[in-house]
C-alpha cells in the first residue's frame, strides 16, 4: 500500500505538546514542587484542549470527530477483530481508538477546569478560587486529583494498545504521528490547513487570556493582613 498523508501538522503538534504538558504537570506537582509552573502549564494545556475541540470540527479529514467517532455497532464489530493480526487497518483512528481520544480529552479538560478553582493553601490559587465556596473548592480538588489518577490509567491503557498494535498487528501508530503518513488505500489529505490553524490559535489565545486574566473576580483580601 502507498504511504499517504493522514495526520496534519496541527494534529501532530497537539499530540506531542499534550504529552509534554502531562509529563510537565506531573513533574511540577509531584517531583519539583513547582506549583506556580504547574498552574501556568495547566492554562496552556487547557488552551491545547480548546484548540483540539475546535480542530475536531473544522480541521482536516482524519482530525474531525465526524470521521472517527463511530456508533456502538461499529465499535462492537471492530472489537471482535482486535485479536486478528490481519484485520483491516484504518487510515485514521479506528472505532475504539476514536473513543479513547475523547476519553483522554475529557479527562485532561476535567482536570484543567477543576484546577481553575483550587489552590495550594500557600500563595498559588486558580483564577476562580475566590468565585466559589470552600465546599466547591473541596469538590474541585477531589475531582482534580481523581481525574489525574484516572488519566494515568487511561494513558497506560493507550500505551499498551500502541505496543499491542505494533507487535501483534504490525501497525506502527507512533511513527505515523511523527511524520503524518500511513500505508493505506484510503485517500490522504492534501493540506494541513495551516492558515486556518493559525487563526484558531489566535482565537484560543484570546479566549484563554480573557478566561484567565480578565473574567476572574479580584482575589479576596484578608482584613487581618492590615493589623
């Protein structure tokens, strides 16, 4: 089969930047205790998720949700062929992998959004820390940590699947997400639509700046600090 361009440049950049952000988030919280950077990287990660959600509607063929989100029937049919080493290879995400993408996006988004409402009890608070009650902050804190534990499990499952496809089914998923090409009989894409991607990046930056710097309420001032 001829190798054809499947994954556009924005999709590939998103994928590897998200990997870097997740690693950095773990290191800044669990290894280096660099919470200020943890917050900043979290905002960047939320921006990445927002971009990918938009790109899922207006991006190239195989990046669109409409292309890789299949119904229960197709997912079940595909699941029955997983152990067949000669099963058909999909140009984009397969029916099971497509839903794994959604799960990962939702988990990262859930962790990022919950982080906007919590603090470290010292000096670093999310921009909406003062917009909610203490009970809500406690709930968000629980969601933040629980979502990350579930995310780690989902990432482990994702890595296992990538190794399984490479060793058992001889389908190399990682190289394709580097150079963008896969051997397939399906038509490839002709452009990465970079101009549109740049426009979306500008929109995302503006939206994140508003959400983080403009929209949040002013931090509460402790009256005791004046005595």
